[in-house]
């Protein structure tokens, strides 16, 4: 029968926007249609929840969570979710329409894939899952039916209908006693504890890789519960067991992902993708390994007597073994003994037993039931509580002591690189994740964060301290340099660079994540005056409120009256009224001037020039004996000295005096 023409939604418009064109698929929770977005004029897929499930607020909330979760993902290998809504009792999602076929369709057409083709498909799938894991989400239903292959060969992961943000995992959306997923791909921890994380997706991806390589699933059975039991109790065989010649690296990709104990599995899809790419790089491009005729995968018959589960949602009967199901675990026989719900239909209903036989049989049945009840209760206690360990309270302990306590409970101690503010002393344990008292499965990790001390401390008294020492003290208290602001203020009678006050004040509470202001006495920057005239330099310094002291010094290189050097040097910080000493040149150093009076002019000139002076001779009346020289004592070299000569060395001044007499 044509389901499209008989479907009442075909031809209708939801939310006055999405015109339903045709039905393309049906699943355990919803039906998928091709629709036309009248507002944006584009074709898309419309996923509409089954009416029976739309009446259940829990399922509606889970359906809405799909939109909220997947809409956060933006990845080329993830089917994009555009919108979510409800109209006339129909709860729906508007999603990207991906024309093509599912990976299941490809497997049915080809039987199995060559190793390189299988790994290329897995690389795209793991890239999509890796984006989800990085965003804190778990797919929970990884299988070929949820992998779409476009007409041009691109791979997209769809149906995050069971995805749930990890941080929302405690909101109680999964009902007690129910199990969601597809039996052939469920990880053991999902079956045993109902918990799923990134490693559960890795397990399902490993099962899917096994199926791509071999053409069959590793665990089969008459019922989904029979298959689930095998996931818990049996290892996934190596694909090379059925495909002789398959490279061991490819075998390893399956076994590493399908370890029954999640501790030994790859931690997330990103890690799995890295391993797949490593093997792809070393796998020969023309490899035909694994193309030998496939040995049929023999179903395991160990659990043929398990009651079929009651399907709250999902297919039933042939062809629906890979449907997503929500299984009532209590009615499915997973409530303790695995055999509930069986009638004694052995073909002997017409046997007539006597009263004694009936009493004996009833007694045996009663004893058996009592023993079975003890076993069930004991097993239930073990699975629900007895095998879990409580996180010990190690807050305030030294890291070494905390490590021993945590390990003594059978848990794994992990020391975090991140320290946190805490009232316990720095270096001690500040907190654990999970917190003390929480119950964990054996070998679960407990992350320990050490304390970096309290966030708020008493402000020290820094008044009178040198600013550099004050900054060092704040750093020792755990304040970051950018949180300590230094401000200059004018302060009389306070040494420049000295702390005047702080905000917060000494003794008040200071926040190590807040800002602390340290007020420091302002200093005057000494200007450069070397090379200037003494008077100009003196004026510049005195205008700044500084006192000037002058020291003279001879200099052959600096002209007389110029500043040779200054102390403190230019740029130094000083306070008002402080003294700046200027060294001023007095010119070149003096040289002793020879006494040349009464010497012949010739000899006098020679003596003066040899001493380094210039000589000017003045002769009166042709005189040749020096009677006078212009300089005596000391004078700088090259000073011009005038000598006066008269005939015979006669002092003409004497004659003048006599004439006057």
C-alpha cells in the first residue's frame, strides 16, 4: 500500500509554514517527511513525533532536547536542525534534507565494504561525533540507519533523537527501568547501568566498523534482550577471524573501540578518529585485504530462552531488529534473573497428579522461589549499590594523603592542574569532582583541585615601604601584577617612591581577584643640564623646586662656565627641595709661566714657547733685554704672553721718574 497517499499529514501545512509533500521514512519515535519551507522557499526534512508519544510529556521533552542539542552543532558531517515546533498536536523538527541513501542501504546493496572504503566512511562519522562530544553531547544511537550518504558521496550523521547534553544527564528524562537505543549497538554500561557517555558512542562506532568490514553484526539473537546480554558477557571478535588477511591495524580499530570495560576504550570520537586516520595513512591504496569470501557470522544461541521485550516504541517483528527502541527492562526480564514472564507450556497440561504430588511440587516451587528471590535481591543490591564506592572527604588534606584515601576506595586519583580559591590553606585539597559522598563505579576517576588560598585576605600595612618592596609583598600574597595599581601623589616630607597609603587600607579585606591601589609619593624627574651654561642650568633646576650646588673643575675639553656633569643624573626621581650638584668647567688646567725678565728676547721667547705659551714681543728703541712680561704665576697653555724689551735692559720708567725729579 502507498503510505504516502494514505498518510493524513501529506498535503497539509504545519505551523503555517511547512507544506508536507511526501513521507520518506518511519522510525521508532517519529516519521520523516519531505516538506517545503514556504517562508524561506527551500526543501527540508520534517521529523514528526508519533501521536501516541506526543501525549507523553517526557518524550516530548526529549524530542525538544534534540532540537536544542543538535542546533548547537555546526559541522559538515552533521544533519543540521533548523526549527522545532508543535501544531495541532503534531510535535516536529525541521531539518536539513539530505537526498541519497543510508549506510544501511549501501550495506544491503554491497554486502560489506573494502577496508579503505569502510575507514573513509568511519572518518566522516567520527568527525561528526567528535564535534558532538566536544560540545558535551552524546548521540546514544550510532548505527548505519542514522548515517546518510549524499548523492555526491558525502557522509552525514542524523537522528540525534536520543542525544542528551551531558550536563543535563541528571534531569530525570530517562524513566527508571527503561533502556533506550538499538540493541545491536548498545555498550555494556548502557545495558547494566543505563548510563551513556562519549565512550558509549565509541563502542557503537566500533560495532558499526565491524559490520562495514564483515557485513554482519558481532552479536545476534532472537530478541533484542538476547543481543544485549551478549554485549555484556562476550567480547566482540576480531574481524580478521572472518576475513583472513585483514591488516592487524584494522583489527585493532575494532577491538580498541569495543572493549567491554569503558576504562580501556578510546575516550571519545576525536581520539578514535585520530587512530582511524593513522591506519588510513599506512593502509595500501590498492589494498584488497578483506575481500575474500565472507564466512557467515553464526548467531550466538546462548540466550534463546529470554522473554522478548515489551516495546514502548520501535518496531516489532522481522526487519525491525535495528530499530531504535525504548525497552521496559522490568517486563523484559532484566530485573534480576533474566527469565521472568515464561509459562510452563511443556505439553503436559493434561497430567493428573495426586494431592501429595501437588503438595510436594508446590513445596519445591516455594523453596525455589525463595532461593531465587534471595539471588535476585542480592544481585539487585550489587548492581544498584553494592559495587559502587563513595568518594571520600579529603578537603583540607595534603595531596599525598588524599591520593591514598581515594585509591583505598578503589577509585582513580587525578590531580588537576587548575587550582581554586578556598578557605583551606594553599597547597591542600580544596575540592573534588565528583564531590565527597557521591557513589561511583569502581575505577572511576576523582579529580582533585588544590587550594591557592582564600580569595580575600587582610591587607598588609605598606605605608613607608619602598614601592618596589610593596609590589613584591602583594605578589607574595597571590595578587596578579595587573591587579595592583600604583598611583603617584604629592606628599610633603615623604621620600619619593615611598608608599603613602593603600586602598583597601591596612587591615581591611582585599579581594585577590579585585584591584588594589597603592599611592606612592610623587618624585621629580631631574632634567638634563650637562653642556648648558651654569646660569641657565641653575634656573631650570630651581624652577622645579630643587636646590643647586656648584663644584668647579678644570677641563681641557669643556669651555669655562659650562656644566660638565650633574648628580643625580637626568631622569632620576627626587623630591622637592632635594639638592642637585652641578660640576662646572673652569677651563683647561694652568701651567707655570717662566720668569723671563732680564733675559735676552731670544732666550725669553724660547723659554715661554717651550712652556706652551704664545709670545708677543714689544721692543722699545730697539731694545733686546726683557724688562716686563704680561703674565706671571700660572696660565692655561697657549695663553698669549707679551714681553717688553729695552736697550741694555734699562727700565725706562726709572728714567721718567728721574726726569720728573
